[in-house]
């Protein structure tokens, strides 16, 4: 069986370095808010070309705490609207509703699966304060267009970069376009820790300070609390793991792109739409997502032929029980995407033989 993702082999590439880093932390006697986190934050800021990185507990917290910080800073208030793609992973939306802000779901572009600038523009009302683009599957949203809209309407931009570490347009990376950006380092992400982890990047000094305080019980200074904060911090051990992984991320991305290229050059099937790849640097292929109206049949066929695939995501947020108030809303493009997408195995360690074998099998798929 070719697994969808083999994390064991992925991390085994760097086993010696990971063990050395873990040992360093264990032996240091210091496990929270120490030198590893500080060093990772600097290294990740340098990688993204932002002034600040604030380590937090996970990607959801990165988004939630950023919106919360803007509320504390008086830039947002309850009831303000946040424009977000309707086909995103639920976490982007949870961050909005957790803050009692109002998600305004907009249809994505059916070619890129990312936020469609025209639909963003049409959704703007006088209550709109934030645009939250999601760089879905690893491809950067159309940030030049989105930033231009935000500027024209004086809106804040929070990128959800959980799937797009290292993706760039015109040399400008995910995390450095918006006013702030949330990253996840969940183990399966392109930059994955060995447990939960996340970060916010920003070049806004005040925002960075407020987020840092909010994630530390609302405290800038020991035993002094400015806000009713939470405990959401990046652990030393995960920061140490991430420092190792960050050193290799560009090589890992290149390996993912090589797999994507082999799929794109090899797969030739009348009922399959391949992913759009705007330019070499724009996509880091966190996921390789194809689309077909015989999705369930193809997934079963692949499984019967020893290939595991996944669906990202089977049910859109507006069809989830958690948001039953949206049940009657219609998002036809979003629904087509959720009915038709299938994610093929991709990782830095899948072999050329495995990839070409999947290509051959897909091209022999007869369907109904
Ligand atoms: C993974 C993910 C998140 C959430 O990150 P966690 O670290 O799992 O909390 C948010 N948004 C998107 C698009 C994601 O893929």
C-alpha cells in the first residue's frame, strides 16, 4: 500500500538531528519560553521576511489570537465582518466565530480553489474589517489583488498560511503579505513539528506584543496582566524540532514539486482536472488535489490498487452541524469542490517509482 503520507519516513530523514535537538532540550532543564523558541522565532521571521514571529500552541490559536489582539487594540469589535473562502478548512472559520466576529463566506475560484478577488469585492459591506485569505493546498492566494482591495477599503488582512510555508509570489512569501499570518506546524504540514505547534508572523510591533501577551495569560510582565489571556505557547521541544525541519524545508518543497511535476506530466485522463500551478514558486504542494465527477469511484479504485488517497474536505463548513444556521445557504462552486476533490499521496519521501505507479493506475481508471 502506498500510504497517503508517511510521517515516520519523512522525519526519519532528519532523525539524527532531531534526536540531538531533543537531547539538547532535555538536558537544558528549561522547557517553556526559552532559547529554542526565541531562536526559532528569529529563524522563521528571517525565512518569511517578517519582523516578528510569535510561537503559539497551534495554527487555530495563531488565527484566533490575532483577531483577538485586533479587538484588544480597538481595531475590531464584536459583530464586525470577516471575509473568508467558503471552501476553507473549518479552523479559519472557528477563529472568527470564537471572537464573536461574523464570517462572510465567499465562493472561491474553481481553478485555483483560492479566494476570488471579484467575489471579495462584491462581499464588502460597511461592517467588513478583515479579509482572511487561505493559501489552500499550498498555493498562495492572489495576494497582489487581495492586498489592493484591502488597501482601497482600509481592511486588515490575516493570511491563513497553515498549508503554505515557503510559497511565494514575486519573491514575497506566505506570511509576509498580510498585516499578520497564522501558521500551523501540525505534524502533517509542510513544516511539521512532532506534536501541535503554531505561530503568527507580522511586521507590526504593537500587534506582536499584544499577541505575545494574550498567549501568556494576558501578561507582558510576570504577574502583571493587561488582558484576560489564555495559555497558548510554543514548547521548547517543538521549537527545537522545528529548527531542524526549517533547515531542510526548501529541499522538502523541491521534492514535493518534483512529485507534482511527475503527476502533472503523467496523468492524462479525460475526466480528471489537474491542479492549477500559477508559477514555480507560488505552490508548495502541501496537497496534490485533483478533481473528477467520479471521485468516490476513483478513490475506491485506487484503494483496490493499494493506493491511499484522502478528501480535503468531504463537507464544507456551511454544511457542518457546528454551523447549522448556514444549512440553507447555497455555495455551488464550493459544493462542486467538496464533491469532486481527491488528494493523491505527496510528500518529500514518496519515491519516483511509487509516483509513476500511481500515474499508471490512474490513467487505466475506467470509471462508470
Ligand atoms: C491545519 C490548518 C489549520 C489549523 O492548524 P492546527 O495547528 O491544526 O490548529 C488552520 N487552517 C488551515 C487551512 C489548516 O490547514
